[in-house]
């Protein structure tokens, strides 16, 4: 009897303890839900280290959240992924880093032209020797130059943008087929009349992919274009990103890494010659800078009105999606940027978005692990998930055109980082606009060089005038806008 009572008392105690435990658990989870932590049940029992990753581009949202979960599964390090407005983004990173009540972004994504500002503010730190950026197999030198400041790697390249030649592959095949048919007819006719002719060389579509601007003009002069074509070659002449390749190989603002104030070379014979060629293009392909922009140029290409243009990597998805929707009825191709002629070559511009470890972070080691994971383990599907081209060199690419853009990226000039030259791109764009409109290329480049050097020196700098080089691109023909053909013989 006594034993029975003891069992009942013990049972009551156990029930009470269970009830208390349940109540405590309910209160605990309720408070946690108010905190908005979003932790899972397993994390409550063993809370792990949390690091914070910031970014601005909404196209990365699903990708970064997915990779954060994968990273947690491998390391038990929780990643709080946060999208922040692009306006005054670096200022927001700085404010959060200095505010003790705000979570400091341990790792964030930043355009390479802002790296000097970030480093000088303590918001970027030199990466350790174990960082992926030191592995040459992963990156081209242009990618590594983009994230170098004062001889140090202060970020790791993640994705990039640059330009390439976009062409209508369907039209090139049609042009080649027609040229071969005409050639065959001429050969047959010659045999009937003379009994013997020279061998007619077959033209292929691949041969019509231009290696230079001269090639484009020559093709336009030699071959008839399909009926729908209005513009043989048309690009956004109002945006320096699509113009820069004309002089990119001959000017330097800050050297290879874009951070050396002593290495400013804007005004030289080759850059003047290249800009004079750019100006001469206006007589062949008259393009109104006030009526065209990149979107209209790509739309015209999509409608089959243009054969060649200069485009950025967004054109791939845009045209592929249009083809699926039935709004693009052609095959297209991507190629390296054309040179100018046998003497003058070109180089495009590139912008690299990079992963930066915050100098104020208390979790630099964990941030470095996340950086390494995103570069070495998560870069292969970056394009398929985001439409962004990974800066990491791949053994194989899911999309054939990724490899061609990578070739252009490898030869590109990274946008400079120097704070004192932050206005250079606007001023260069103005320079191009004036030259396209007819003003003297030599004078405009000399004035631009003097302006930038004066800004850096803090005192007036005067450039010695260069003798105006004589450049003739293709003086024997003149482009007739709206027909897609070259015609006429302007005087040299």
C-alpha cells in the first residue's frame, strides 16, 4: 500500500516536471519567434556561428540563399544573406560596421572600381595566401588585376561583365550561300564563253565573322544583304562601355590594376589614330546618339534588322528567351571584339564584382571559408541560376558563349579604382560623343589627358601636342544607311 502511494507521488512529480518543461519550451520558442531569428529546431539545441553576407543585385537572391544552405550543411556556419540597396551601398556597409547594435557584414559583394575606397576605409582587407585569388588556374590575369590594390589582393573575383561581337549567324549563312551561287553561275557562264575559268573560292559563314572593323566594311561592300537588313553594323555609340574597345589597347589609367597614379597614358599617337578611325565610322554607319541606346540596338538585332553589333553578356539570355517565345527567328553567334586594321588592335572594358572580407569583421576566418566555397564549389552553376558570368575559368561551359565572353574578359581592361579619376569614364564618354559629332580627335584626347593629370597632380598639366596621324580606314566606299550596303566613292 505504501509502495503504491510512493509510485503515485513519483508519477505526479514526473507529470509536473513534464508540464513545466513543456511550458518552458513554449515560452522559449515564442520568444525566439518574436526575435525573428528563423532558426530551425535543431539549431536551438546547438546554436552555431553566424556570419553576414551582403549584396545588391536581386538576380543573386535565390543563388546566394541556396549556397548559404549548402555551406551551412558542410560547415555548421550559418549565413545570414541580406540584400541591400545599391544606393550608397558602401556607406551602408561602413555604417553597419561601426554601429555596435547592427550586425556587421562579414563578407559582401562589391564592384572592383570601389575597392580603393573600401580598402582605405578599412572595409576591405588583404586576403591571406590561402584565398582562391592566388590560384592562377582559377582566374585570368585581368580578373586578378581587377581585385588588386597597391600590390595586394583585397577581394576575390566572383562575376564579371564585358563586351563582345554579336552577329546574326543566319544572315551570314544566307550571304555566303548567295555569294557561292553567284560565283557558281559566273563560273558556268565563263565556261560557256571562254571554255575555261579560274577556280571560284567558296565562301563560308565562318569567314564572314569579322576579325577587324576593316573586315566589316569590306563585307558590306562585297556582299548583298538579306532583304530585312537595315543596318550592317550598329552599336550604342552613346555608352562608353560599348565604345571603349576602340582605344582600350592604347590608353592606361592607373596601369594594369588601375591603381597607380603615376601610370596615366591617354594621349598618344595610337590612341589618337584609333579615335580618328572611330570618327570615320560615322560616315559609314550614321548613328544618332540621341535616338539610340543599348536596349533599342538589341531590339533591332532581335528583329533581324542588324547583322553585327557590340553587346554585353545579357544578350545571351535575352535572345534565347525571345527564341523560345517565338520573338526571335534567327540563329546568332558571339565572337571576340574585332580589331581595327592590321596595325591597330582593340581591348574592351570589364567590370568585376568581387567578394570582399570586411576589415571590421570578427569572423574573418569563417568569411574566408564562405568566399572559398562560393568560388571553388559554387561557381559552376552561377550563370544558370543568375545569368551572371563567373570570373572563375571553367574546364567546360554549359553555354558555348560563356567561353567566348571569357576570352574577351581575359583580354579586357579592368575599370580603374582610383578615387581621383572617378569622373574619367564620364569625361571619356563626352570625348567620344564630341569626336563622333565631328570635333577634332587629337584636340579632344589632349584636353582629356590634361584634365585627368591635373586632377592627380593638383596643379595644371599641359600636354605637348602630337602631330596629327593620317589614318584611312576604307576611303573607297561609303555606307548608305537603311540599305545595309556600301556604295559610292567619297574623295580621300
